[in-house]
C-alpha cells in the first residue's frame, strides 16, 4: 500500500524486498513531520504488476509507510487530481 504525500519531496519505501536494482547509498537523512529523522540507506526502482514502475525511490530506515511524493510525480510529468473522496493520477 502506498500513501500519497504532498509534504514529502521524494518517494520512500519501507520494504527493501520490493526494490529492483537496489543501490546502497548512505546519503543523509529525511525529516518526518514530527521532526524525527530517518537515515537514507539507498535508492532503487519499484515494480508493481505488469505496467507499474516507480523510479527513484528512497529506502529509509525507520519509515512506517510507503510514500509517493506528489511533487515528484508532478516533476515527472504526471497530473495528480485530488477530490474529496478519491484521487486520480494521469
């Protein structure tokens, strides 16, 4: 399960087993909403089914949920539409 997050600047994942071509890079920290920090342990791409691929995902120590960055999606050319009871990504 993934959560769309308008406050994070990068996609982040909890489970390293979901990553393909994982590259270990201890490249700093991310700061959570409660000001605690999580160590970045590397990055990779994630495949989900036949057509879904999420590129440039950080693997972060201590993260509790998989996060999709709305700003990163928009930077990649996707259009994110948030409604009161659903969301679409084109």
